């Protein structure tokens, strides 16, 4: 993994008595820059994009934070969910999956992700086989997007990958941001957007690394339990701490996210 700061720096919305969870004190103070090989502090002197991955629990709003950071900095977002769609459309990957699982996983000649998810999330060996096919392809695409952003002098590249640590892809990142939200907020979000119960959320998160582990490796923490306006305030603080003032260009989302309900509740079947 690229060199990053050794401990997470809190960037919480809210203050004393705001309901922020955990032992880290809520703070509204701007961050100071953390040096890295790719971050020289002032925009325009950076030779390569600052590559930032987002971590967090299901329903914490990782995609919202990634989009906000990129939009405010004139950067880009890579959303791995759609890279997963692309991977399943590759003929060699599709054919290998059909050979193992049969043509019942196909719909109009393409892999139906819901059917595939129902199979692989019920058997860890089948899931490992799927990932052995798709993960190398997705990793190559991530590397391509980092190279393209470098060539085009993009200041910030956000990596919105649900299983960033689990897949071993965090090494492409210069920074990791943990997006926090209270269990109550996250449950309400997934209940509204996905129709999940508390038990659904619990079971799905059991298929991922513990949140304490994700939080422990993060360089910065943002609490996304509150309003969008509060989030933007702290996103701007974080960008200033990285030496990235708000840029004039709109965010380019390299791959738009497509939701995928699955038996294990992962945001991405691959």
C-alpha cells in the first residue's frame, strides 16, 4: 500500500452533545495536510492525482462522500460496481461462469447478476471462483483509470469500491477515508432504499470485514449521519487539508453505480 499517515484523523460533523458516536472527539477544525509521495500540498504542483479510497459500513453513504469530494475538487470517481458489470460482459469470464454454473445464469445472452449472486453467496467456494475471474480484470481497469487521471492532470481520483480492503485493492490509494454513520441512520437508509430489516443488515455486514478494522486503517473519518450541508462543510475542510481547493470543473463519474440486491448484501457481486 502507498505510504499514508499512521492513524486516522477525525473529521466529524456535529459537536459536543451532537450524538456523534465513539470515543473520538467531534471537531470542526480544518485538517492539516498529511504528506504523501503524491501530495505536495498545493494544487498545480502535484504531478499525479491524489487517489482516495472510501471505506465504511453499508448505508453509511460512501458513494455520496466520494462524489462530494470529487465534485468539490474537480476530480473523478471510479465506481467499481459498474466495473463488475463490465467484467461479467467479457466473453472469457462469461463462458467460464456458464461452464461452472450452467446457462440458467444467463438472461438474453448476458450474466444475470441476481441469479449469479443467489448461487455464489450461498457457497464460499463458488464465490472464490467468481472473484478469481473478475477481480484481476477489475484491478487492471482501476490501474488504467489511475494512469488516465495522471495523464490528464486530474487532481483527485476517488475510488468507490465496496470491498476495497477485502479485494486487496487499497494499495492503489494514497488516502483512505472511513465514512461513519450511526447504526440507526444506516438501518433507516437501507430500510428505505433496499427494504432491508435490521437482521438483513446484520447478516450482510457479517460477510465483510469488521467496521472496526476498516476504521483502524483509515487516514480520515467523516461522520455522514447528519445533513448534506454539514457533510459538504467537512468535505471542504478535508480538501483544504489535502491542499486541494475547490476546482471549477464538474465531477466526471467514470462508471456510474448500479445497485445490486444480493443474498449476502454486498454492494457488488464481484
